[in-house]
C-alpha cells in the first residue's frame, strides 16, 4: 500500500507532464473561440476590464490582509494539510458558483462586477492554500508566487510552458526579484495577466446565456486554480519539507 506522499508525487508527475506539453489542436481551437467571443465585447468594455483587473490585483495582493482560521503545527503531515486545502477548494467553488450565476443573470453591467469579486475569491483561496502549506503570505515575494500560480492556471498552453519553468525554479528566480514591491515591473505583469487570464469569462457578459456560463465557468475556474496551486506547492516542497519528503524505496 503506497503512502499519501507517494500518491501525491505520482499526481505531481502527471501534472508536470501536462504543463510541458505543446499546444494541442483543441488548445488552438479553444484559443480561437475565445478570441471570437472576445471580439463580441465592445472595446470600451475591454478597457474598463483591463483597468479594473490591474487595480483589483494590486488591492488584493497588497492592500488586503488575509488570514486563515486554521492553524496547523509546523510538522503537520501532507495528508493533514491537503485535507484542509481540498475542503477550502470545495467551499470556494460553491461560493464562486453562486456569485457567477447571480452576476451572469444581471447582464453586462453585473458581468463587469463579477471580475473584481471573482478575483477576490480566487486570491482568498490562494492565500489560504499557501498558509496551509506553511508559507508566510505576508512576504511580498510569496504573494508574487501566488500571482504566477494564478496566471499559470489560466494561460494558453504556450504561455503555460514558460510560466511553469519559472515556477519550477522559483527559489532561484525569486532571489533576483526586487526587495520592494513598488520596484516590481507591474506594467509588464499586468499586460501578461490581461492577455491570458479569465478569457473564458467573457461569455458571461453575453445576454441569455450569462447566468449558466457564470455558474459553470466559476466552478471550473476555482477547481482549476486549486489543482494548479496544490501541484505548484508540491513541486516546491518536495524533498525540502518534512511534510513532503522524497518517498523512500
């Protein structure tokens, strides 16, 4: 009978292979479809969304204090940590599903409101996941780590390949980052984020189908974020944390 750590390692290896694949035909078709949906939204709406996302990212990352009511001992097992994390993912999936259905039913104006609300839900989930793995989310570099996880979860396969390599070597990469968050190149990061994040959510702004799209999309987006975050932290922790040692053979 294999241990939980060995099971998690097997899941991680499968996920890593997925992150390194080239764009498939379905990926290219999906990107083309997303582009068409994107084209149905007025340019003014795109500008509003871009500015809103930029402000919401900064506010969510550095203007809000996040805390989790769950406190785990330093030597907590991976099984215990991830049991709590999976419960958190399920909770936020339900929250985001209700929020997506309500705002989707409200048309384009309510659809705009969904973007900052959903960003807040996602960020809260990421902060909780990081804390439950034992990382200090007060450190701004840890918050940047969460932003890259955020971007990885929703990028095209081509972009995913690039971000994956960065996250795989996070400790070395983060050592070269500026010590002050204000010195970070937010313009480039925001542009990349705007290009790749939540394109599927554009369909929520369309009439009639908005409510259904909002509920289903939010449910899937949170699941995708949770899975991505878990594997990113597993990749970072393996062999370096007592919670996730290399399996013995």
